[in-house]
C-alpha cells in the first residue's frame, strides 16, 4: 500500500511501500537477491514445466555451494535426517588431511564398532560387543587445518549407548595411534541435526581430496630384435584423484528410500514442485555428494517418473549483458511473486544462507591475507 492509498480503516498509511524496481535495487545493494532465485547462467535460461498441470517454474543448479540452492538442499536433508530419529551424536577428531585418508579412518572405525571382537584366549581378553549402528556422517575441515586436519560428525541410530572408550580405541587403532579424542553425546534435541547438516555447504578443495592408486592397462611400444615396433599391453599402477565423499550415510539409516521420504515430507509442506525439480536435476539414486557405506544388499527403490520436464527457454549466450538482463528479470519475477504472497524461503533457509555468506566472506579474507594483499 502506498502513502497515497488509504488503509482498511480509512486513514492514510504512514509508510511508503517501494515499487518492485526499488525493491530490486535494494536487494542487489544488500546482496540478498540470492535468496530469491538461482543465479547460475544455465538455470536462468532453463525452466521446468509440469506436463500434467502446465505450471512452469525456474530451474536451479542444485549445487551445495550455490547461495540459493545450497541452503534449500541443506534444509531438505535436515528434515530427512530428523525423520530418521538419530539417538547419538559422535565426533571423531584428527582423522586425516585428505578426504581419502579420512574416509579410510571412518570406514575402519565403523567396521570395528559394528563387528565387535571375541577377544583373545580362553578368557576372551579385550572382547567387546558389536553395535549394529547406522549413521549419517559429514566431514568438516578444522579451522587449524595444518595441525588438526579433518574431523567427522556422525549422527547415529540403531543403538542408545556407545562407550566413549570403545569409540576412542577404535579411532586410535584406525589412525595408528595418532588420534584418540572422541565425543559421544545423546541427541536429546534436534540441535545436533542442525549442527551437523549446516556443514553440508562447506566445500573441500581438490588438493585436499587425496590420491589413490589404480591399476590400469597401458600400451607400451618397444623395438624387437629385428628392429620392428611391437605394441604390448602392460598393467601399471598410476595415481588418480580419490573419489571418496565428504558426506556419507549407511544403507539403513533412513527408514525408507530418500526419494520416498522427500516426497512425503514436502508433499505435507505443500512444496511438491521444489522436490520434483530436485529429483529431475539429480535423481536420488545418483546423488553426487552422498555415498552409501554399504555396497551390498538391495538397491534403492526406483523413483516414480516425475511429471516435470526440463526445457530451454532462452538460447546460450556468452554476452555478459544477456546474463545481467536475465538476472534482473529473475529478480523482478521473484519479487512480484513474493509480494503476491508466495512463500520463497523459510527461517531455516535464511539461517543457512547467512551462515554460508559468512563462510564465503571469511574464505575471501583468508585468501587475501595469504596473498599478502
């Protein structure tokens, strides 16, 4: 309502409501436009259309590091993890300086706790029970990375109690005595879920992923006794980038397939279009950043084919002016929808978005400090 308009009681409004164009200027000035649309160039020129209803929505890049998509993915996974009802919150410290090394430590600790031990000798010295736990784990980079490296945050279900000393012994064994400090607490409130899932947006640079050895067939050319070139195939060990993931969950941590859970949760929230877009961009069975720790057993249930189809609304362009014009159009469209009463974000999304912005700002500051700027 503008200042010239009258309120429902017949008195003029004291406050001037900025126009959509003025709101767009303010959003860009304070850099809050990332709350309203995905700024990825590919997403700006693509749309999804519901083949059953004809509804059209904007595409999104679905990246953890995107200020629009990342907070929404974190919020989605937070609700999924909360639905799993974890009972324990476990932290494993100083697990390595690469994702590859940290993943090996995590797997060793998990196997040690799950399998237990019969001990040694007739008296079964050192015997310990097996704990049939399931967990959701996120790897975090410590602020003093040079001396501490990574540590794991685990949300555990399947057991109500884990002896701290047992977990510590398992970590000590997995790290060859380097690390033994662990934390084991009960999940009395869901704050632990928020604490763990907020680290989903923290990216890890490629130099910290680590390398692994892989056996590959290589073609080797040599000269035989007659001086002719002979082609031979030989096996050689080469170093390749590790495919270890920083986010992991065991097969039975979730009570159902993550696709089914997402459909249940978001259909209740009235946000079916959001989850349909997410499935179309990256299906549940091919989640890029998540890796199951159990490789055997039944596969995830097949996801029902979505009614949403992707199409290209505008052609590719390398002109920066075209990109700016598309960003401006997306901002105006989102502000219009927001003014019309459409829910564009929640308090949880804003909280994660603010945390991600602070994280980016600190990374830029640290980068400039390292360069001596």
